[in-house]
C-alpha cells in the first residue's frame, strides 16, 4: 500500500482558519518546499509551478489517514470537485516536495488554475510570513 501525502501552503496550514479539515484526517510530517510562485488571490493564496529552482513556496506536509474522505472535503473546499463548474479555480496534482532534511516525496497539492494578471506576487513564498 502506498501512502498519500498532502502539501498545504495557505489557509489549511497550522494555526489558520481551516486547519481543522486536516486534523481529522492527517498527521503532520514536516515543513516542505515546492518549486513554484505564490500569488495573493483574495484572502487566500494560489501557487503556480515554475521552472526556476530559486522560486520556492513554503508549506507543510501531511500523511493522510483516509485520502478518499479527506480529498472529497478538500476538493469541495478548493472548489475543484465535480460540484463546481469548470474551469476550476484550483487543480489537485501530485508534485515533488523537498522536506526540511533534504529528502523528497510526492504529495498532492492544489495549484491555482486561473489567470494571475493583476494578482500580487508573494515574494517570500510563505503565506504566513509574507
């Protein structure tokens, strides 16, 4: 059996408004980095992958207990389930995440799926420490 991991970088992180969704279905593993850029979308961020290894987004990595239930809830929260019209604001994909010790693993991440024109770049790559 393979394990499912989740990388979160915004309103699902610890000490944020919707972290409760993760507490029911996940165990915290480590901090992590995703090669991407972060934008302020509204009160929440969105990330887009980049080819530049200098651009990194900070987040947290979790091991899921019940991926089916977790992703059903998170896909609704991120408005990318079949209940929402396409194109969705986010898409869920597996991406390579670098852990704090340098090890890498594949984790699910919600990537922003809309135009970024007019959106403010969060240059730190860390939503909690912009």
